[in-house]
C-alpha cells in the first residue's frame, strides 16, 4: 500500500488559534498517524504567524513542494471543523471523507469545507460561474457566490469554480509547476484601494483555469468565528416588551384585515365581471 506524506499547515494570526481549531488538528493528526495510507512518520506540521497572508500561504506551498509532501491540509485559526457531526445526521467528518475522495479522484484536485463570512450578510464562501442571459453573442461569465438558500440544500462533494482556504486539502500534484505567485490579491483599480478578490479565490480560480478539479464538501461545514465589537448593554425599559408585542400583534391583525378586504374586493369584482359578460352573451330581445 502506498504511503502519502501530509503537511498540516496552520495560520495562527497574531499567534492565536481558536481552541476548537487546535482540538480538531490534534484529533486529526492522531487519525492520520493511525491511517496505514499515511503512517506516523509521514505527518508534518507547519505554521506561521505573519503578514501579508499572501506571502505566508505562498511560503507554505513552496516549503511543502521542496519537502516532497503529497498533500497539504490548510486550516485557518478561526474555524471549528465538523461542528455539525453528532448534531446533524447528514454531517460527515471532513478529513476522512475528503481524503478518501481525493485519493479516488482521477485527477489531482483541491477540496475545501464550506463556511460563511461575518454578519450582517454571512455570504457563503464557495463560488461558481454564472451569466446574466442565455445564448448571448458576448458571454458575460462571472464568478459569483453560491446563495445561502442553495447552500442550505446542497449535499455531498460537488464541483465549484473557486473556494476559500479556511479548511482545504490540496493535492500537491495540482500545484507543482504552476506559476508564481500562487496566492495574490486582486484590486478594483490601479490605486489598490478597493479589494476585488482575496488570495484564496485567486489561487483556486487560477487552478480551475488550469484544469484542476475543485470541490466543496457540503457534508462537512465549518463554523467560522469572527469578532464582534461589544459595548455597553442597552437598557430595556420596564413594560416595553409587552407593549411591543401588543403593538406588533395589532399590526399583524390589521395587515390580515386589509388583505382579507382586498381579497373580498377582488372576488366581488370578478363576480360582477362574470355577470356582465353573461348579460352581453344574451340575445338582444332578452336584455332588459
């Protein structure tokens, strides 16, 4: 049985990693070492806390290539992988399901876990190509994010066109020989004051352009931790909650009354129109 070398790469921004992420890494490294396809001597650790993140990710892959690693498992410091395992019957552990899939893939591939960004919109960090109209002589292809509505219903490991690096397994055969830099930002104009694409999207999108299959493991969601500035507690005056509930209930009842009245008016109008139409169909001598 062939044995594969796997690098576990961590990016502890400001030398900090969420406990859920570090616990997951510990459990996963043990699982890797016990896997006969890998073995205890073929799991390597890499981490660096530095900026810019583009440089750090590029350094990671350069080091993995020089050291002869077969796979790189990237994990960010602010994710909680497999948080739905044990809560959702459809959830699967990311490492095993993804590693099995990657080994069975006919081509070297990149697979990532789905997660969302911070509020207030919490966009899904997985992307596909789309267009605005069909059969157009000037195609308007554009990469766009998968909607929350779609993502909530997706399952299995499915192809995409770009991914985020929060939790990502990279088959190094998909990287070796690719041009540098592999990770870089894109900007909206020459002033570089408007971010257009982040380094994970450019890396995976460019791999997609080179024919590397990209996949999202929709059975293995990550929880994504983002800081929220919290301040002085807001005062809730006595009685305001019951008053609010009463006013809202009255508003709902009024909306329902208006909707009912509008429906009755529409029904009456339709009945009157039918009656007029029926009279118009009568012969002339029968009309009075």
